[in-house]
């Protein structure tokens, strides 16, 4: 009799556990997206989403729903449900390291071109590539500050990710399941719930007035999306690009002219100079010389960072001295060149003096 009661109790507990999985999801999905706001710990995120440029995308499209075939997703809902009932939420609800790949697939489903560009660029580097790079690790000791740019969403410190923390190695990941996961995902530079307007929809077959049909002038076109901002792992939140400062830079004792393009304030958060603000120090790439004053994005494709067409953007064919700029001895042609494209000056190729421009009587340049 006792065994039967014990078996019955175990069976009942198993049934309850199995039913709890969809029950947790149902609790969060009751009455569609509005149900997400029924829990006070999610209300803040829901309100932000409701005013964002993604407000027409249902919560379940990015965060999963009852039909999601991922047991981990449903078990997570059960865990959050238990925490909610017990009032055990010490912090706001945030995405974990393991949640990032699933959410990025949602980004990819709508932003295919941007995702493809990012995937072919340097910012798609994985944890394996960044933290198991033996030549780098022998020269620079791994530390927590590495995660400020290379692993902003990692939960823990560098000692929880890599061992040993020395310059000898061999190094291994303490979280091997992260080896092929991107360390600089979309959410590093984009706040999905950031307040903003919807992107304009494709033209529809409806009557429009001349004013409605007129295209915006270049000065009125959008420069950047409201979602652009830096995720700070210390504060565990995004900071809009408008709040990020542009540094004051020096080339020796001379002040360097920096492009006012606000988008590059995001670049400077990782590609920053040392504390002295000297151009080219640290991981800085501020252009001086002939390219001084250009924005990072004048040459670097914003999602992929490719620079193949950078010269042609400003020099359809020739330089100011009548030569094909793409064939000059610079790092555009070869990374082994002594003339870094970021700092090359006219005097680097003309040590005996920069030749004067030749023009005809009409002021046109003569080759």
C-alpha cells in the first residue's frame, strides 16, 4: 500500500512538472502581448517595446511562444513563474548569454542584408577566435576589461571564461559551449526596445498627394536608427549614441580635427586612444594627414567594416597629384606598406617637397 501511494505521489509530481512547462508559457502569453505586462518585473520592458520601432513585432516573435520547440525556453518560463510567485526577483529581467543566439536568429529573419554584412565582418568574431588567440595572449594578459568590448553580454568575469590567466597557456574556454557563439552580437550596438518610429513601409497602391510622394532631401534623410547605442556590461543597459562623447584628440601637440558624425562616437567606445588622447595610441584609428576630418563610416561599411570601395567614394579615379590612389603605396594596396591609410601625409611620398598643383588658365587641373 505504501509503495502504491509513493508511486502515485511520484506520478502526480511528474504530471504536474510536465504540465507546468506549457502552463508557464501560457501564463506569459495569456491575452497575447499584453500578458507580458501582467508581471510588474516585465512591465518596464513591455512599455519600452510598446513605444519602439519594433512595436508591431509580437513579443513571441523574438522571445518565443507556446509553440516554440525549445524545452529550455519553456523551463525558463517555469523558473520565472516560480520566482514571480515567490517574489524572488532581485534584478530586472535580462537576457542571459545563452539567450543571445536565439534572439539573433530573430534579428536575421528581418534584417537579412545587415546580418550578412555583419557576419562577413570582424565584429562577428567568436569567443574561440578572440580568447584562444595564442599570439595575442602571449603579448597581452587577459583581464576583465577585455569583456568591455569582446563579450559585453557574458555573465561573469574573465576568470569564469578562460584559463589559465597567464602569458604561457595553453588556453581553454571554461564555457566550451560558447566557443562558436559571437562575442559581439547585434545587441552590442542596438537596443531593440529603444523608443523610435517605424521604418517607412514600401509604396502601396493607393492615391498619394504630391507632398506625400515627394522624396526627402538628403539633409532630411535619416542618419541613424534610434536603436543605435552601446551596451555597457557594468551598468547592464544601453546608452544611446547621442549620449556618447567624441574624444578630444592630439597629433603631438596639435589638436586633430574630428568629423562631427555622431555615429562614430559608438566606434570610439572600443577603438579608443589612451588616456592622453594621442591619435593612433591604444586601439585608436583617428585619421590624420590627408584624411583628417573624415568619419569612420566614410570608409568602413557600418555592419561589415569592409573598405574595398572606400577610395572610390571620394576619388573616382585620380588623386590631387594625378595618380591612381588605389595603386599608391599605402595599406589600401598592401598591409605591409609603410604608409598607413589612416595617417598618410603628402610629405610621406614627397619628402623633397609637395609639388604645386598644375592648372590651366581656366583653373582646371592639368595632368
